[in-house]
């Protein structure tokens, strides 16, 4: 009986995780998850580092895509400002 419970528990946890990975987040929720500003989120989208999904005229972000790319997203470095060339 305990082995059946363990199998059912594992299956329910797996199902819950797959449902969460398909969850769509708003821009505000995605930025909060990544601990970045909305401006940075939009910069990452424009740079192709993160994909947005448009539905009903609104942008959404897949939780699974954010989690899969979190390492590469956080290693992103802002380009250094070179300033004006000195004569």
C-alpha cells in the first residue's frame, strides 16, 4: 500500500510541475521572477534573449522558457559605454 501511495505522490508532483511550467506570466510577474525591471525585460525581448507570446493584444512569458534560460539571462552583461573619443 505504501508503494502505491509513493507512486501516486510522485505522479501528482510531476503533474503539478508540468502544469506550472506551462503557466503564462505577465510582464510584471516575469520581471519579478527574474528580479529585473520591466525596462530590462523589454530590452531582453528586443535583443532576442527572451521570447514573448502575444495573446489578446497582451504580452505573456512562459514560465518554462524563463526557467530554462535563467542561467544565460542572468549572465547577460550590459554593454560598456565607451564615451566620446578624445582628440
